[in-house]
C-alpha cells in the first residue's frame, strides 16, 4: 500500500488472485475505511484483477477504481492493439454479466453486503 497526497494505492502481492486473497480484502477494507474518514482520498485497487467480477469485488469493498493492466497486456501480447481492445471488451462484458447476476444496475449500488 502506498499513500500519496490524495490517493491510496492498494496493490496485492505479485500473482495473487483476488478470489483467494483474504489479506488483500482485509487491507483494502481498511484502506476504504481510512479514505472514508479522510474525505477526498481515493482508493485505487491494483492486484489480482483478471476478470470483470474482480473489478466488482474491488468496488464492493470500497475502491474508487481498479487498475486492469494485466488484461490489456495479455491482449496486446496475443494480438497487438486489436488484442488489447478485445481484452477490454471482454472485461466490459464480464462486468455487465456479473452486475446482471447480482441484480444491480450501477456500480454505485455495490457494497460489502455482496461479498462473502
């Protein structure tokens, strides 16, 4: 975790999958609480984001945004610029599907109650 003037960057350990990382969830919740208490600080989640559902999990635990570089890098490695664009399309579709399965219309509707 690094704290800059107005942001907290929550980064997981290399190779950590968001699905199986209780430490990452606990640390991100702590950072989200800190940001809530200190209005104007954004929580940026970076680490383990591989699917659209991971983005929603990050939002549900209080992140303001999730960095998704891994997906675009894999897409770019496989197919250049069109591959990176397709990877982002897939991620967008997964986010939409996951939101529909959760029964939410907006990311702002997510909270910790959606997590187990």
